[in-house]
C-alpha cells in the first residue's frame, strides 16, 4: 500500500518505516521500498537520513526514549531494575522488529545513551567496581533484547514446522525425545509432557530469567561487602 499525498518530513518517514517493518520485516527492508511506500523517489529520503543505518539508529533511539520515559524509579534498586527491564521489553514488543533494531545499532543516539545511563544509575550505589556495574547492565539489556529476538525467531520456526509435510522437524523432535540416550531420568521428556515447553517466550519465563540476573548482581554486591 502506498501512502499518497503525505508531506515528506522526518516524522512521516519514521512513521512509514515502522509500517514497512511491520509489513515485511527487517530482513527485506530497504530505502527503495520505503520510498515506494511514501510514493516518492528513493533519493528524496537521503535529504533526511544519510543511509538505512542512519534511519535504523533513529528508530532504535525512539524505542529507547519511550522505554526510558515509561520506566519508574520507585522502590529499592532491585525493584527499579526489574521494572525498567520489564518496561524496555514492553516497548520492544510494541514496535515491530525493534529487538533486531536494538541489536543492529550502536547506542550513539541521545535517548539510547540516556536509557543506559538510567540503568547504570540504579546500580551505581552498589559496592562493586565500575567494570562489574557496566557488565551487569550490559548483561541485563542483552537478556531483554535476546529474549524478544528468540520469541520472534520461535514464531517463524513454529510457522515453518506447521507447513512441513509428514511431521517434518516436529516429528523428528518427538522421535529424538523418546530415544534420548544417557544416564539418569529423561527430564526433558517429562517437562515436555507436562507442557513446560509452551512456556518458551512467556511472561513467566521472562520474569524468572530477569530475577536470576538481578539475584546474580545482588550476590556480586554481597560478596564485595
């Protein structure tokens, strides 16, 4: 679908870019396709953005800005960190392909840097080195982004497996599950039979992983004291 009679401004380009990402994904995104959606020639886009990467940087910064503004700073540092990470995930889930955008860009934009600084401020009072503080926040951010990336890829895999004839990979998985070798009980089979594999990508799984990371940061701080 083409967007006709729209004034070509930076906000309108950004709006169209989100729409295109939602339609075709980040893998097939191009400035030419974006220009076609806006019913303009591709060179017109370069008056506003020097490259596709420059546009992606702006989109990633928009995600970071909304996440930073939505994150409250109430409670102790653990509660603040949990809430901030949850809000980042919520915003990532709102914008199409935003996890991929955050993974494919560098935090050079002002709001992206401000978000990282806000997270660092939460752990700054802890009695650990700056290196450990930075590593802790990097680990936290990577977890949030990777969780959403994994959920996105899992949906694609599930769709592909459903379209396979004769069971395909799903059938092979079930056969392997039944014939799993090794000593001791078949724990993975038990968990699959109990439906726990359906937890993949769930809110509960995200919260559990987040609690583990924050508990690890707390343990690190406790060791220093």
